[in-house]
């Protein structure tokens, strides 16, 4: 480990690690990737850092049924709902033109206002179905 690596904050370390992949990754995956690179950050520090980054809008979080929360850097372009692979964490943005209108209509019927729709679609990508993705993902 270089001397400069020791001076990086947990936030910088986590952001750098997230920048290595566009797929959603669990706290454990990020923690072990940092440990493999000889960076010292506890699991709870990684979790707290990811939570703060998500709260600030720099990181996106999705809840996966098989792995819990997973994170990635927020893309520069506005993204809608995702179709997320539970095998490897790959995420594909899907068109959401009708989602906002549907959400407003359902909210109005139920007497709600200021509704922000959030949709997560889970499945297995082609590569995971065929066994091509053979990573050590926690998904």
C-alpha cells in the first residue's frame, strides 16, 4: 500500500471502488474488494459511507430479494427504474414514461400526494441463465 492510499478517506475509497463497475454491489462485496487492495475500512464504516453517499444522491441503492441492499455510483444521465440481475448485479434502465402518471393516478385514488414512484424489477440476465457469469457475487 502506498503512503497516499493511507490518507484516502473511507468516502474516497468507497467511491473509487464503486467506479470500477457499473453493476450494483453489496456492502460485503465492496468491503472485501477494499480489503483485497489492502485498504483498511471496517464493514460498518463501508456500510455507513454507502448510506451517506446514497442519502446525498451520489450513489443509487436497490433492494434485492437475495442480497439486501446493493449500491452503485449514480449515472450522470437521469435513470428510471431498473431491471436488475439477481445473479450478478447488472442493471439496465427501463423506460418509465408511464410510471409517473400511473403513480400519480394511484396516489390520487388513495388520497396521497407528493408520491415518488420507485420500481425494482428483478430477474436473471442471459449470462447468468447460461452460466457465463461465474463471479463471486453475493447475489
